[in-house]
């Protein structure tokens, strides 16, 4: 039986319009934006409320140490790169990492793609200048184009519709790949064997051999590998562009409550988590599980105030704090934050983003990160939680399934010159396929320390 939505609940959804919303574009034509929003509001939801609830329960388990979260994908998805090959390679990479982590942590891994909606980017400046030309900054494919021309850089509301349709086709493929046998444990295990036969990764051979023995043990015991042919795979993105998130918010017929049906989980970014800002207000009113990024300036009081707004009743699984301190700071800054939140008592899930605090510019001018810094921040995250007796609940990684060269280091030893070979990201540098798998094996090593 469906429950009538409470009109006060639905009205509150528009309260953000009266608040400061940072990082939004200057739409040139508000009437066109309105038409696009009205159209989006009539289109089917991309995900379902019940799926978001299932994810919330799994995130709650991760917060208790009964599961481990793996969130991964591009910094910025693009329409052009939302091809079958690309999407398949990303899913494959995340599934391969998940099998390694499942073994290493002896826990179910909650798999989430920064996929099917990760199109809007916060930028440090509203504009970009090249020579004597200044144009609006690229804010992601959902807003404007990357080419440095006035036509491309002018925000275009029609892009919201293209983002919706590209998300729908991406999700369609995700659902097919993760339920149609592609994700079968035995298959993913075979791919991982391919990875560790590369001499560059000889150091991980032992762990790989252990996983192989574990699988053969399961087979000998009569494990039902048919039941391990499908996996749950969730979609998440930064809840940034409110003109997109609002029309995709729907009232759940079971409960009469609003869910943002653009993704299972939305996270609030480091630049838009102001307590009195539009983003915190908006996401406080939808039922999805939420992430909040916490960078090096965040205090314990900030975290508590965010909980007061976003999860006053302390519902487990509602909030995932995604810390991104930087390798050099995590051991100093994270303990006070975790202690304060733990003392509050309301449960949260702690996830480590070892990417966004570790940006550097290479000598050759590329925006990059060092693989060693990424691993070091993860190590620091585990050390801090271990010392406090709290739960390190998962990882949030920028990655791609392709052989790009955007992050320095790893056993393939991508160096400064190597970056030029295949640097393709439009915003932040991503771990490539091999670096992603290597990271999963390194995490298993860290878990054994
Ligand atoms: C991101 O996840 O791509 C991002 C912009 O992160 P943050 O908000 O942590 O800077
Ligand atoms: Mn990024």
C-alpha cells in the first residue's frame, strides 16, 4: 500500500533554493533550465529506494567492522568515455580488487562505483585564463564542455538530460555485468591470476597463491559457485549539482519519504559541506545513505555538527565520513576527529580517500599523485583506527580500468616522463588498472601487520 507524501516534507526539499549553494554554474537561460528540470522530474528513477536502504544496511555493517567498503571510479566521468569497454574495464577492476580485499579482510566487500552520475566537478576557480582569454572553468560534462572555447564552456542545461541518459545506459550495463555471470567469483579469480603472473608483481605471488588455495578449498567443500555468479554493485557520485539532484528526488511509495534516485549514495564534497549551506540542507532531507568528505581543516566539532544536521537520531549506515587528510597529515589529524565522533556515540562509517589530500604537480607540469603517498595515507588510516580501537571501514579511490599513466610510481614505476604517455583524465589523476590491483594487494599486506 502506498503512503501519501507529507506535503511539508516535499516543500522542505526546496528550502536549499533560499540558501547559499557553492560551486553551481551560472546558467545563461533560467527558463530553459526550468524546462529541463521539469522534464527530468518526469523521467523514471535511476535507482530504487529499496536498493538505497540495502546499501545503508551494508554501510552500517561496515561501520561495525562486519564488512569493508570499496568505492572507486573516475574523478570525472565523461559522456564520450561512457563506452561499453570503459565501463566493463572499470567494473572488472573494482571486482578484482574486491576479491583480493574480501580475502585479506575476511569480510564481505561493499562495492560502489563512482559511476553513472559522477559528472559534476567543484573547481578552485570559477574561470580559467589562457593567454589573454578568460572563460568559465570546466565544471564537468553535466554542465559544460572541456574544450577551451566560449561555446563549449558556456553552461548548457541540455547536458543534464544527457547526463541522465548516459547514467541510465551505464547503470544498465552495470546491472547486466554484475548479474549476468561476468562477475562470477571463478572468473574474477582467473583475471587476478593473470595479474600476478607478471614478474613486476612477484611480491604478491604468495597472497595470490593463498587465494587460489582458498578457492580450491571452497570448491572441494562443494561451495555453490553458481550462487557466486552475481554481486551487488552500487552507484554513487558527489551530490553537487542541485538542479540535477532535486528533480531526480522521488517520494518512496512504501514510506512517503523522499529519496534522491540519481544514485544509491550521494556524498557531500569538501568544498560544499558548510553547515548553513544548500548542500547540507538538501541532503539532510533525503533518505539515501550519505558520504561527507572531511579534509585536513575539519574539526571534531564540524563532524558532530554535520551529524546533528544529517543524522540527528544516529541511524546506523546513514553517514560515511570519507577522510582525505594527505599522507603527511593523517596520523596527526585523524585521531582527534575519530575520538570526538566516537565519544558522541552516534555510529558512523569511516572510509579513507587517499587521493585528494595527496595532489602534486610533476616537474613536467602534470597534476599527479605518488602511488607511495596514496599507500602511505591508507597505512596511516589503518594505524590510527587500530590505535584507537575504532573501525577502518573502507576505501574511496579514483581509478580507471585502462592503462593510463596519471599517477607516479607503482611496480610499473611510472616516472615523470612516463606521465605523458597516456595522461587522459580531465580533472584528477587516477590509478590505472595495474596500480589499482597492486593497491588491493598492498592493503592485504597492511591488514596483516
Ligand atoms: C572528488 O572526490 O573528486 C573531490 C572533488 O573530492 P573532495 O571534495 O574531497 O576534494
Ligand atoms: Mn577528484
